[in-house]
């Protein structure tokens, strides 16, 4: 397929198969199509596609991926008039703590105005992917590092040693800290549960850190629910407000989702619970193929077997931030109403209005798009550009680069509650 054919296919999917089609029409594709009468350089084509997709205003779950896209290998956070480097792979010239004030010689506000259509979200903390792209593409930035002004050439990142996505440790005799950076690595998550579950009856305070969590499958956090629920109670006993959704079953979506589910079922580490859940989703494809939007089964029915245990943590503190997304959003949203739970930090990314994504492949490239739509949108309660808000909000500041402000707050909260 040439670039125009790829673009037209993407437009067709967004107009007919994306679950956003009820609410979001996106930009007029004609001006974009006019730029593709002859093929563009690959980087320019990626920029054009992503700019068109940005017009739908859907973070995370609408995305055009290409291995040819510039990759910075760093996470940038906009704060006031600067971009701060929160983490970085080696080789790109950036270091954690750098404060970028200009890109390619232009102040950030000027860069933003020039590329505003490229940004999906108007909220600065949710613009990190676009800023990373533009920094890499510009090749040079002006920044402050340890108080010194520098002009830094942006190089090609090299994958750093992979950080452990799951970890736990005792912070004191009664407080256990647990980090979970995704809900898709079933083998590693299973190992984590095996290690900590014998300890949980002795825990008074459980801290679950999902400030960085790239999502995955909701079923992989369900086993934690029995420690968050009151003894003998099910989730449905505690939470009566249902968050429903509808799934769009077009022939294209059914074909794409079937491919995904069949691939998941070939995973040798898939648990019996996840296998049964995936098989039920696969069966739904056959039942509803071509039926358009269909209201999904209540997820709470899947949680009926999880009831609160005697003993276990008295309090659960969830640390959240904008890099917590998709199933991470849902994890925070699911646990937040429970009486044992307090969410601390900042709002999650907020990309559950449209979810259950699948992929349309174009050689090495692919379009990711959503096939489900939250019914909260119809009530005016969508989470786009809001996320799941914490119970206790701690604004991000550069001090977070020097110490763990959020965790320190929780530990002081625990100490205070024990005194009183």
C-alpha cells in the first residue's frame, strides 16, 4: 500500500470501526489527503498521520506506531515554562533532572503554538509523548543541568538496563510497599503474588505504587481485591454505581480482536482465570459479530467470587500519577471507593472512555484504535483529560526529583494515624 492508501484505510477505520465514532468525527481528512498525492519522507508521513489522529482528542488508545518514528527514550514533564526530564535512557544526551527551556532554539510556548494540532490533550501533564517526539526531531535543546546552562545535541538512545517492573519491601514492621508497573506480565505478577500473599495477614498498611503503570488486563489485579474488601463482602456489596460500556462489533473489529485473543491464549503463562476470561471474550465475538454497539456484561459479575478476607491490611494506600493508564486507570477507579483505600498523588492519565483496543497492521507499522465506549460519557462523567482523581492531591514539583514526596506523605500519614 502507498501512503495515500494507508491514510484512506485509517480514515475508514476511524469513521466506521473506532468506538469513538458516536462522539468524535475528527478533522476533515481532505487537507491531509491532498498532501499525499506523492509519498512523503517517512518521518513527515508519521507526523501527518499522528496530527490527523490527534484531532479525535483520545489519548493513548488511538495511536499510529512506526519503528521509523523518532524515539527519544525519555519521559518529560511540563511544569510552568520548562520540561523536566524524569527518566532517560543512555545515549540521547539527557539526564534525569535536566530542565529544558528551548527546543531547536525556540521557547517551548512558541514550539507549542507551531505544533498545536499535533498535541492530543490540552493539559500539559498529558503531553509528554508529543514533547518527546519534538525534542528528538529537533536534535538540539537548551537546558539547565545542575544550575549550568547548556546546549545539548540529542543523540540516539540506547536501551538502558531494564528496570524491575514489580517490587516489594517492608518499610517498617507493619507497612509493606508494592510496585506494579503493568497488568500484562502474568508470569511476573504471579511471582509477586506468590511472594507477598503469605505476608499480607501480618500487614497493617499496604502501599501499592501504580504511579507508572502501562495497563494490560483488569483480571490480573482482581486477586488483590479480596484484601481491600471488608471481610465477607463482595465488590457489588460495596459499590452500587456501575460503570458500563458498549462494544462495537464490526466485521473489521471482530477480525482484529479475534487475532489478539487467539495470540493471548497461546501464552503458556496464562492463568486458568485469565484463560477463561479470554475465552469468554472470544465467544462474544462470534455471538455479536456485525451487531454494532452491544452493551457489555457487567464486569462486577466477574468479581463475584472475590470476597473480603478476615485479617489482612487495615489500610491500603494507592500512589497514582498521570503515567498510570488504561487498566491502571481502572485499577485506581475500582479500588478508590472501598473504605480501606486512600488514593494519593495525582490524577491518572484517564483513557478509559474508549478502550479494548485492537490493531490494524501496515507492514511494520500499525494503527491502534478502541472498540469499546464507556457509558459514563452519556452521563457527562467521562474521564478524558481528567483521569481518576486522587483522594489526596499532591501537586508535582521539581522537589519530586530530589525525594519521593508522595511516599514520604503516606508514611507521615501512617505515623500520625498510629499516634491518634
